[in-house]
């Protein structure tokens, strides 16, 4: 529920998205995967979501502040990706 609440607070209007961990050499981060970019810009939405997650979860905020976790990054996946994933 924290992710849904944070997305609502961030003003996201996406009909579908996935927030999933991504392991990176510098620091792991959460990827915001969408099939269609957000009207106001996916990078802007990812930044607002990152802030909203920190407001709702003290562990998330702590890991972001210490650099153990990078900011949320938006990524567009091909159209139909989620339907194929569900089907497979």
C-alpha cells in the first residue's frame, strides 16, 4: 500500500506500472516501469515518487540519505509488455 499511496501523492495518473528493484554497481535503486510515459514527464514523476516514498517509509528515507539506495528511475517498456508478462 505504501507504493500506491506514494504514487497517488506524487500525482501519477498511470493506468499501470511496476516498481521493482534494480541492482546497480553504484547503488541499487527502484525502477518505475511503464508502457506509456507520464504526460508531465517520467523523470519528474519518478522524482516525486521517490520523495513520497521517503515520507512514508523511514527505512527508505534512511537508505536514500545514506546513499545505500539510489533514486527512483523511470523506464519505458515496450507496449504490451505487461500483458505478455501476465500471459507467460
